[in-house]
């Protein structure tokens, strides 16, 4: 070796540190989750809890309407306990519900469905009831035959 020669540097192998890499990946994941949640508008439908009472429920009168969704896409409108159900189309729901709200002091609506009806049909009825401004709504949990 000559006095003027520069010794060759030691060759070192590159190392990948895994712990900082995991930290960066979790940071990016958390940022992505928070960002996507802020993009979605969340809506809440306020539903007050029913208050219990010792009084017997009065029989349904003329202020009571039962709307039933069927598997064929038609709806049945029944006003009052003694009335018979009449078939109507979805376009007729809102005008009838608005007329019910105007003509009755405390309108009440029962949403029903037959076994083959879709959830979308029942939700459409609930949306129309909400748009009409009726607050006393019940959903029947048992299926009933059409009509």
C-alpha cells in the first residue's frame, strides 16, 4: 500500500427498519379513515320514545289510517277501523296524507306490509308520512295478507 492511496471504505448493507414503517402505515390508514368519514353526510331521524300509560288505548277512529305495501308495488289505504281497504298508487300517498293532516287534529298512521313486499316500499310510505308532517306513526311488525 502506497502512502498516497486512500483506503476503500467499508461496504455496509442497507437495513430497512420495520417499526417506523408500521408507524407511517398506521398514520396513513387513520388519516384515510377520518377523511372518508368526513365525506359522508350522516342524517339522523329523531324518534322520541313512546311513553307508557295505564289508560286503555281508545279504539281507532276516523283519525287512524292504515297503509299497506304489497308485493305487486301497489298500496292499500284504509281510513278508520270499520272501513275497507282501497288500492292506491304511490303517487297518491302524499296528497292523501296531506289531506289527512289538514282534516284531522291528531292524525295517526299504521304502516303495514304483506309477506312479499320489499323494505323499500315500506320506507317510501314512512318518507311520505314524514314529508306530510304526521308525527304519530306505527309500524306493524307482523305481515298481513294484501288488502
